[in-house]
């Protein structure tokens, strides 16, 4: 199971997380949301991120939605579990 990254075009906060994932070579699935369609305000998305913003990063039951925290990926639950899966 890969990390799911919810993002939207033109979001520098999302780019920051994408860059972090790419640099750390963590596999992820891109979930592109369209603001113009309100895809970041659906009940399903608000369950992931009550602020209705992007990015949100989901790894199993664990969700992280403040992009600065993603710089902590090496120490986070997310990267540990993702790295373990990649090395399995
Ligand atoms: N503090 C948040 C800010 C996220 C943020 O403001 N994202 C903007 C896009 S750059 C957003 O989702 N805007 C849509 C909205 O507020 O409806 C983070 O760093 O992740």
C-alpha cells in the first residue's frame, strides 16, 4: 500500500510535500483534487483534513495535513512504515 498524497494544481504547500517524498524516494499515489469542483470540501475529504486544504498525506489510518510536518518524514510514523514496506 502506497502513501496517498492529496494535492491541487498550483499549491506550493503540496509541492513541498511532493519534493520531500521524491527526495526520500517514498512511493506515493497522486490524488489530484480540483478546487473549482469543490473536491477539497467534500464530506469524505473533510474527514481526512477538517481544514479542507491541500496537501494531505495518508498512510493507512495515519493522516498528516500540515505540510511543514512532512519535513519530519524521516522520523515520522509515515516514513518508517513506508520504508519498511518498500524494503519488504
Ligand atoms: N498550513 C497549510 C496550508 C495549506 C493551504 O493553505 N493550502 C491551500 C492551497 S496552497 C488550499 O488548500 N486552499 C484551498 C482552500 O483554502 O479552500 C499547510 O502548510 O499545509
